[in-house]
């Protein structure tokens, strides 16, 4: 079966987010000062083949843990869809 994983990677909540702070400052600069907080992360789409949804989820989780995410600084969440 073919699957698509949509992975969201964000900075750990306890860490400062300099990119988010810069974007927030920029938004204030263009008059959007009602926005209180901005956090900047990344979105990754992965297409893969697996026998079951559980196997696909395990592959995506392994990819995140071994390569796509720095667990010291980032957290991740993904959704899996049949393609």
C-alpha cells in the first residue's frame, strides 16, 4: 500500500524560537500587533510504501527519530494518509 505522511516539526516549547521572534517583530512592524506569539517550524511530506498502516507509521517514526528531527531542540507530530 502507498501512504503519505504529513510531518510537523516545531521547536520544543521550553526553548526560545529566534525565527518566531523575528517573524513576530516583522508582523508588529506592518501593523499586526494583535498577534501575541509566533513559533516557526517545518512541514515535511513523505511518500512511502508499507504493508499496513502500523508499519508505515513505524517507518515514519523511525525517520523522524533518526534523521528528520533533533529531539533535543524539536518535537514532532505526523498524520498518515493512504495515497
